[in-house]
């Protein structure tokens, strides 16, 4: 009883209700910072400790390997059980585990390899080349996106509808790609889930086995599931298992990846969910930040609804800053960061968020000039670095010489004199024989054939070392392949050599931490030299963020990258219509709703202080843009806000050199115009200013971006957003100050 009390200590009332629900389907609406991970892990611990389920009877699905490991760590601290034997992981990780255990039934070789996104694109490029298809007409990246989208809808090539010749060709290429992958014994990420779903759907005894085994299925970040993931969950729950889904529809921001926020409402309806619990107490942010987030998100009509609150007090107001240009905005942010430093804030606890990667240039330039160290979160990850992918390609060829993607990557790296003509001859021979590139080497004659044979002999030597312990094998491959010598001879190769040494460390850690799955997928014993499993681990980890060690640095990232993170101080820059919300989303309701959810995510990253900033002009893709302030700014209640620049007028900043001199005042103040158009009494002053918001009866709300002429000949250029840029004569335009 004491142990049970300890397990449930420190849970608030809704958390306790969620953790101790009787066996039934449940939907937990977990707001940002509301302790959802605690609820999930404590729910699992409570079910096990009360004897309602054994550890092997739990299936827990997360969206990142980091989240899965955190869940395992917390569980291990709560219960005296072997958490390694539990099925806790990502959708891709769990499907990989299932397919490894039942590879024959799935129609796969035992040592099938996983293609990450770069490998998949390389595989598609090879396919197009082998079929003599112009990759400008069918770009490999777009074709990969098409193939993955079909798989995420659960559609094989034969089931995809095509209404014209171009669409039919894409479907034919999808089918050819599937054939190529099957022959080579490789699967891409989307295939892991689809192949797993198809295996369970058609194999009734196997499906029944797992349905009877997993009595409790728990899902994290349920709002991010796509259609096929939801179908996979429903299939496993079809034998009477209880689904416990935790998510936040207000944080669904991955529609571009196929996520379907409608799965939450569908789950509530289809499973007749009687237990819907809202976790609304926030343990992260101060009250003004949460009130701002609540006020913004309430403008989305299609939501299940909740309202975040905290016991931490109101805290500081939300600060808003308007600048003339993106450069001015960036320089102001850099100066504000310096002030925050002087006040004792660590740089690592300050995040600069932006909607688009293109915005980072001005910020980076200003930070560099200010001497402020920064880190762009989401740069190249460890397993995506070129030298690591080269080493893994050699390891993949040890595991499976039929892997043409790995073969093509390293057949001439380091350079061994194998030219394009030799590779073309090899590809022709492989195509004629219906074999892998490696198997076709004996068919190539001449000097090129001899060099290819030398590469084949290298692979033989590497495979002879496969008995070595995994870390020693990785070290041996790096040495014998010539990778180490190659980078030693590079002028700046030390960083790459350090990364290769870290790969050896990764192999050692893998052997120490992981176990070998048996036919039921349970983990027992040590992997030892299980190269195939290490390669699967590397593919699944590719894309996970490898946090940098070292200096106290500012964190720069897109809002999408910030999901799941939190900082003491957050700057959200570029808050302008067309940028945030993005112009691609502004013409349709669902797109605008997702942009508002993205803004909600951005705001709720802040613990103590939140800055919102925007610019009147911005350089994007080499073009100067004149944007209206973001509509999201208008959704924040005035009582929560502190304007760092004058709210009225919005234009008292330096004017660019492109504005004609007769409209400029000394000291760089914004110009005014002495014409006397119709205007509201509340606008104040005797004329309009560049940067001022105005209203037009036909075109709506706009902002003045330029002017010329004077007196009765004065005219202004106004950006009316969707209505475009308009030059208007002030004497007849009937503009009013907004």
C-alpha cells in the first residue's frame, strides 16, 4: 500500500484520475507542459503494480527514440522490472521489431536493411537512371514524397488511381521501386509500417497472438498519428485491448508529414470513448504566457477544447517589438539578448524561433556581429554525416552484398579509379542478369572490371572479419576501407575522424545497452556481434537530434523544431502575415488553423519571458517584402501586452534609402504627408506615415510602404495583403487610418 501511495504521490486530481482509470478506452487531452509523460509512465507502472497486466502485455508507442528511452528510464525507477523486454518504442522501431521476428511471413530476408530518407532518394535516382528516365521530369525527391504518401495511406501501387499519362507513369515508377527494394532486401521507413500492417491484417494467427498479448496499448502524441498508424493501432486493439491515447489537438503541426488531427475525434467516436480527461494545469509557463496562448488558440473552431492555467502567478507581460526591417529586428534581438545576459540569463536558456529557415540568415549575421555564440538546432545529425554514412555503407555490404544503395555509395569512395563508364557497364550487366551490382562484377571486362574486382575482394576481406566483436569490427572497417587514411590526408579532416571514432563508441554502447529479440520480440541476452541490428538502430536513429556539447549558446530553430522543448526566454520573430501565418496557408481554413496551432506551440515554449517581433520590410529569397503585422498579434489581449515600440502609428523608425528624400525627416524619423484625405479623427497628426496601417473601402486593411509627390499630387503605395500592392492618389483614395 505504501509503495502504491508513493507511486501516485505528486499527481494532481486530473492526472490521478487518468492514471487510475479502470480498464477502458481513454482519451487524455494533455496541454503543453501538463505532465503527460508522467501520466503515461505512471499509468503503465500502476497497471503492472496492481496486477492488471504483466510487462509483456503492454505496448507503448512514442514518436521519438528519445521519448521512448525517457519512458523506459522512468519506469525502471518506479518498478523492479526489466524494461528492455517491454514493447516501448516508436512506430517505426516497433514495426522493425515485429518484422525482424517474423521476416519470413513478411516476405523479407532475415538481414533486411532500412533505407533512411537520403538512401531512399539515392535508390530512386538509380532506378530512374536504369530506366533511362529524365530525373528533371520526375525529380527523385518528389517521387520519394509521392511513394511515401501512398504508403502512409496504406496504398500499394496497384491500388493507386491515375487519371492521366503522367500520373500513370508515377504509379509505374512506384511499382518498379517496390520491385527493386524487394530484390535488394531493403525497406524504407514508410514500408516498415505498411509491411507490418499488411502482415498482421492477412495473417490471422499472428494477429490474434499479438491482440491477445497486448491488453493495454498506450500512445503518446496521438495528434501526430497518420491514417495508417491509426489503422495499425485499431488492428492491434481489435481483440479487446484497451487504448489509452494521450495527445493535444492544439499542438497538431505536422499535417505536411501526413499527420491527421482528425484521428482524435475519430477515436472518440469509433471507440465510444467515455473517458475524456483534460490535463490543463501547466507546470512550465507563467500565467500571462498561458493566457496569450489560450486567447490565440480559441480562434480555431475545430478543437476538442481546454484552457491552460498555472499556480506560478501571472509573471511578466508579453513584450512586442516592431522594427523597420528584418535587419533592424535581428540587431534589436541581439542587443536584447546581451541585456538578458547581463541580468543573469544563460544563453542556452534563450531560444530564437522563426517560421521559415530562410529567416535565420539575418539573425545569424546579427549574432555573429554581436559576438554572441549560437547553435542552429536541427543541423546535420550524427548518423546523417557523410563520413558516418560511408562507414555504415561498408557495414551494410558486410551484412548484405545485395544492397545496391550501399554499394553505389562506396564503390569509388575513397577513390579507387572506378569511373562512370565502368559503373554504367556494371549497371547494364546487373540489369541484364536481374542481379545486384555486386553479383554482376564478374560480367564487366577490361581495366574497369579489374578495379571493380578489387573492390569485391575488399568486401570479401571485410566480411571475413564479421566474427569480431561489433566495436572492433567497426574499427576494422574504418581502417581497411581506407576511410581513416582518406580523412587523415584531408586538410580539415580531423572533425570527420573524430566522428568516425564516435561511431566505434556508438557500437560499443549499443552492445552494452541492447539485447537480442527472440521470435516473440522479447529481448534476452546480449547482441554481441549483431551487425544487422546495429545497422537498423543507426537507420532508426537517423533524424534524432544529437545535442551538441560545449559552449553556452543561443538556440536558433524553426517553430516545428521547437516542439517538445522549453526555454526560460523565447523570441518569436517575423510575425507578419504571409510569413507567420505562412502565405501558403492563408487562403484556406485548415491551413490557417494549423498555422495558429503552430503559433500556440511557439508561445508555450516560453517559461518566464516571451518576446514577439515583426518588421515592416523583410528580405526573403532576395526580394524585399512589405508585410502586414501578423493577425496572431491582434489575438493577444491588450492587458497581457507591453509594447516596446509605440503602439499608435507604428512607423517611428528609420526609413529606407529607397524612399524619396522629400518625404524624409532629419534624424531618420518616419515621414508624414501634408495631403488631406478623408481619415478618422482618432488617427492623430496631420498626415499619413510610412508604416502606418490604413483602411480602404474596397481593398481592406493595408500598410503604407512608399510615397511620392506632394500636396494634391501626393500618392502612396499600400500593401493590402491578398489584394496586393496598390498606388493610390491621396486626394481621391478615401483612405482612413486603421
